[in-house]
């Protein structure tokens, strides 16, 4: 060494030029390229080399390493013979492979260090790596400690390279920069270790073991990585807490939104109910039922009246509904899957107030079918002086159907069409033609409907005319309609009452025995 300079000692490198060990002062004006960089080794990086390293990217650095590795494989045997070893260690090849992996993990770090303008950024990082790269490939073998540290650096810096893209806080950047600086220091220390002569390394093995120095640096690197992990966990906890707050806030917003939607839904339902109720009242008025109590109230009043009229009559037997349920004809009617009709008729021994002992059958059936679509009409009341009109009965049934499905009235077209038919003359005709037409259309809106009419004998008109539209209704039904009639045979000139055998035979001839069932029960 003269004036602090290292003398150049040429080493032949397989015809690719010469590798020099020199100071940086004699090469400041040198023009550096990939080729000259590969064939020159200096104790310290020259300014020209630093400018070159600042300008290249990680891919170029990897190509430099691959080229140096090829030189190392060719020079390793000659270098070993010169040192008296006589062989190339297989561990050298393993080292080069692992070092290449480390360089791939570490190279992305330098791009960040260059932009930081720190003590260990830019050319210093590249210089340290270049020294380590060029010197390491000219050595026969490396120490186990250096090899294990390189493995640690390769795995840890690969993860740190990912972490830095995810966690961009100033604190995390500070921890990562510190880890990079320690990595560069390790590379410089390892480079100095490999560049020294065997005699110098032997001397330092006694006075200053390199393993101790490298072990301390390795521990520092591990501590730095641990700090990064702690900072990452801290940031994760912070993010988790923020997410929890956001989730709670979102849940509260959702709860408020659901509450608002529920209020809107409730308001809409209430408004809809008011609209439907208004339309139902208009329909009731159009059907001339405004003065008539609700069907449920009329049923309650009529049920009480019949009970009082038929109670405590000596020597007569009241209707036993259980016996009716066991009657074969009734069972066949109730169990039929087709639209059908049943007529229950007979005489009452003591018809107080004109009541029939068969009327309770209607009451029981209304209770029996309470959970099914059922409409009913009672045609007898004590105060009645005249028989009821057929269109009144049908209007009552229509109103109950519309009431059960009031959405029909919200259809403006259907509402207007219903209004036109109600005011049509055919509505109040003796056969209630228009009323039956609307009844048939409404029944099509339901899958299955029970129609219960008590005391059809109190409906004005002859029996033949009465049954004809009902027969057509059953024949044209799209769904399943089960019709149940009761009739009294009292107070008629014909002993059979209004429902004579001829009339019953005519109905059965039209509908068939599978769709019409007649059962006469006289009180005894």
C-alpha cells in the first residue's frame, strides 16, 4: 500500500479481461459500463462506479451477478490450487445459488434507498452489494454463519418487500429503512471478510473472529425485522379497531335505514288500508248494502236468534252436527276435489219465528271452515216480512270476496268495470245475470271457496230459476267451489216444500250425482 492506495494486482479471468483491486482515486474519470464493472474490483467504490450503479436497475444487477457467477465457476479451481486447497468445494455452488435468490429479494429495496437520499442509500447500497457480489464469487467457500444469514436475509427481505407496499406510514418506512441499512452493513462486512488474504483472515480469527462480528449484525437484522413485525401488528390492530368502529357505524346506519324503511312500509300499508277501506265503502254503497250490518255481526245476531227460538222445545230432537258429519252424502260432498253442490232441506216440528232446525248446520260449517276461504249469507231474519232478492244474496257474497282481496279495487280498470256492471239493469234482474257474471270472475281469483247460503227457500222466485245460474257457476268454475244450501219445507202448499223432488231431479240431471248431493232431514 502506497499513500493509502492498494496496488493493482491483475487476476486473469477466462479471457474476459482483468479483475483489479484498486483505490477509487485513480478511476474518478473512468467511463464505467457493464463490462468494465464486471472486470474491476476496488476497495471502495469510485464516483464513476457509483454513478453507474445509481443508473442501473435490479434486472441489470442480477445480470451482473450471473456473469460474475460464471467467472467464479471458471476461477474457483485455479484460486483453490493457488491457496493449496486443490479442489473446488461443492458448498460454493450452493452458496452462489442462495446468494442469487437473496439478490432477487434484495434488489427491489435499492430502488427505495436511492430515492431516500440517506447515508445508506443509492450508490452506497449498490457499492456494498457489488463488492460482496464480485468478491464472493472469487472465494472457495464461505462460512456457515454467512450462509445462514444470507438465507435469513433472502426470506425476510422478500416479506419486507411486500410489507412496504402495504404499510406506507412514516414509522413503518423508518423501520424498513433501518433494516435495509443493516443489510447493507452486513454485505460490506462480508465483503471485507472475503477480500482479505488468507493470512489476514487467519490473524483476525484469533484477534477478531469474523463470526462474532457477523453474528452481531445478524442479531441486529433480526431485531430490526422484529420491530417491523411489531409495527405491522400495531398497524393491523389499529386498522382492526377502525374496521370495528366502521362496522358498528355501518350497522347503526343499516338499523336506521331499516327503521326508516319499516316506517315507510308501515305508512304505505296504512295509506293502502285507508284507500281500500274507502273503496270498500263505496262498493258497499253501490251494492245497496250500506244499511246492512257487517256479515260477521249479522251472523252473530242470527245465530243467537235461532238458538233462542229453538231452545227448550219439548219432545223434539235438535240437529246433531256430528251425525251430519258421518252422513255418506255429506262426506262425499265435503271430500270432493271437484266443484259441487249440496242441498240440506227438511221440516221443523215447531218453527218458532219461522226458524229452521237445519240452520245450525250452516253455523257449524262456518266455524269448521274458518281457516279457509268462506263466504256466506243468511236469508232469514225474524223481522223479514218479504223474501229477499237473489241479487241481494249475490251482492253480499261479492262484497265478502272483494273484502278478502281488496287489491282488486286498486286495479283502476277492474274497479271501473265492476262499477259499470253494478249499475247495469241485468244486476237486479230476477236471475241476477250480471251479478252472477261478476261472482264467477271473482271466484276465479281464488283456488278454493266455500259458499254457504242458509234458507234459500226465503229467496224470491221459483226454485228452477234459482238453481240455473248456480249450476252454470259450478260447470264454468276454474277453481274448486263447494256450495252448501239449507232450505225449510215448512209453510208451503206442497208437502215437499219449495224444493220438490222434481226440482232436485232436474239439478241432479244437470250436474250428475257426483257433483250434486241432496239430503232431506225432517225433525222428529
